[in-house]
């Protein structure tokens, strides 16, 4: 089964969060970034508040795997790991459609 | 035999005690297993005192998971001297809900207000003066019960509008959608129009008395052209909210209790639109 990935910007309160699907090449590249060995740390407190709360990455390949990318930390549901040099976050920002990047430029990480 | 819960609140009368249903007992096990944030704090209720002093939970030797005694108070699960204590900010609210049939409604309201007070306490640090909640004038104002909302089967599927209306639909309800009037623009007018179609009524402030059956106060704010957000006034007088699919809370973006959504820290939701009144008759989807 081909692996698919959807990225949600966890940012809204009332409306459903904006989201987009990655292309096959992007899915492979992101999966590779995530599978690279990382420093494991304790899971951070749950994201909260009004405004940007991180990116939620959902992989589908039969099973569903969900991760939250926020502030240099990736919470994979079993704890968390450091996103060294924020490479995963930078990849997501680069892969984001231009209209979303423009709409949320005030609240997204730079 | 399932777990027995005792609410420690009385001085003269026997404290209310009740037995969890098998389903509640299973949920309690899940909640206890999930609580793993260790703390060195001990809840003051284990030492006694007057007023609300927390809950004790006991399991007899014939319980499927063996005997156990715990005390839950001030967001801390006291597990005795052999195990470290752990925190759980919502367990007391959940336990209070399990005793709805065993505890007088007046006592339930009192306990809910004490739990809410403690929940907001950590966020008063740094304030010039202790936060004071304004008076609640709405008879039907809901209690602050984050435990009802912050569970996996509810939290992701219900938003600020569900929470403000105190109505779990699991549809991420949108103002006006139930009546074909969903806002197309993220501005005060269209979102308010949608809410009015659902049955909410705009009001100038939250000071007028609302008798039983006449609902409670909510407030609409806007992130211009992007999104909307709702707050509700709880029966303790302070306000609470649920940002999107995240946990319900009674503090603002600056970690302060919310005396008035018009003046609290709302992050990017910079435009205050209006206070409104919602009721149990409002239909949302």
C-alpha cells in the first residue's frame, strides 16, 4: 500500500483546521526525515491556547500514524524526539501550499 | 465489587459514598493508568480540614485489580507512602460527575466551584491582585467541567461553539449550519447571523438576571478574515472556553483566569463582537 500523508495546521478554534496532502515524493522525504535517529525526550505538555499549536502529520498506509511537530519537538504519541535544526518543521513549511503560507504568515514559525 | 468513591465535604453529616458502575470503574482504571506526571505535592485534603477535601477511592481485596486506596484532591492523586503522587487536573471533576445521584445538587455546585477555583489557582501567579470572578447572573450557567470534554471520545470532535452551548454533537459544530445560515466570511456580522439562526440572542453585557430556562451568557470573538471563537460564562462567574480540538480550559492565552472575554488575552482573535445568550433549546450541528 502506498504511504500517504496529510498535514494539518492546528490553528483554528471554530472552523476545521486547514490541511493539505503531500505528493508521493514528499511523503517519502518526510518519512525519511522522521525515521532518522533522533534524541528521545519526555513528551511535552499538550499543545493549547488560541493561535498556532503546531503541525499534525498523519500517515496512512493501512495503519494510521500521527505526529505533532511544534517548537523543535516531535510528539509521536509514544513520547517525543528533538527535531534537530528544526529540519522536519522546515520541510513542512517548504511543502506548504503558497496560499496557506501567506494566510498564516503572522503566526507560523519562521 | 467495583470501586467505592467517597466525597469528603461534610463535617457533621456522613460523607456521600457511592459505588462506580462497571463501565465507570473501567474508565477510572484507564484514567489512573494514564496519570504519570509525578509530583512531590500532597493534597491538603489528606490532612483533613473543613469544606471540600477531595475524593477517596477504595477497592476491596476482591476487586479484579486488587485492593487499593487513593485520595484525589487539588489536582493530585495521593497514592500513599509507597508510590509517588501523580497529577491529574480533571479527575476530580470526573469523579464528581459519577456521584450525580448520590450528592445533593447544592453540594455538587459547591464542590464544582471549589474544584474550579483550584484549577484556576496556578494561573493567578504574577497577577497584581488575586483574580476575582464577576457575579454570574444566569441560573442555567453550566459548571466548569473539563472532564466532560477533555476525553478522547469528545475532545477532538467538538469545538468552541459546542463548548459555549454546552452541547456535545461530535460534529465540530458551526454557527448557523443547522439552519442553512453558516457564515461564509469570518467577520462578526455573518458569524453572529449564523448563531442567531441557531437560536442565540445578542445582548449588550452579561449583567441582566437570567431565570431558570433562560440560558446563560456566551461571547463571540473574531480572528479577522480567518476564524471565530466562543467563550461561555460558568456558574462560578469566570469564563471558560475550548480552543478547537484542544482541551477545555478556564484561562486565557496569558494563563490568567477570564473575568471578561472582552478584555482577556485572546491571541490572534483580536476583535470582540458581542455577548450572546444561549439556552438548552438552541439547535447546533
